[in-house]
C-alpha cells in the first residue's frame, strides 16, 4: 500500500469508529415532522383545555390569526355557523382534503394557492368537538 492509501484507510477507519461510537451513545428521540410539531399539544393535558386553548395549542392561530379574522395564509373563521354544522366541521377538521371539491374550497384554493389545511385525524375527537363548538360560537 502506498502512503496516500494508508492515510485514506486510516481516515475511513477513524470515521467508521466515531460513527459507531456516536450511534451507541446517542439517546433515542422520536423524529418529529413539521406536521407533528404543528399538531402536537403542549405539556398540558387536552381534557383540561377549552376549545379556544386547543385552537391555539394545535397551531391554528398561526394561519387563521388570534382573532379568527384570517391572514394571508388562511381564511377567516368568523360566522362558520352559517355554512357548517358541528358534525360536518368535525369531519372537515379530521380530513380537510375530502372537502376540496366543493365550490367554496375551489375559491379558497385560488385565494390561498400555496397553503393546505392539515388534517387532525390523529387528535382526540373530543378535542375536535371542543374546537368545533368554539368556532361555531364565533
């Protein structure tokens, strides 16, 4: 072996050794995706939270705003009771993509082309009910 080959082999050996040591000493943490971060509750248990608190906790205020007036990212959520019933709203929150063919959502896609409402099928139905009740009273 030539000297450069010896140096490359030594470097590779050292790299592999450090990689293995790093893997052995690393604490395991679950990998969080962007969707998980947006949908994950804080340390409070969700049973104690109101619909308004859950709305903020799930990250809805990031797009719809604190006052539900909408932003450049998402439409306003005032007067939803004119268009939604409680059960339909809960169904929408669980799977928004199933409603995308309606005329109302075709308009929203034109206004907010780069945004997609995340689904909350991984959340407790009771929490979604609290959010729906809160939104329908606004």
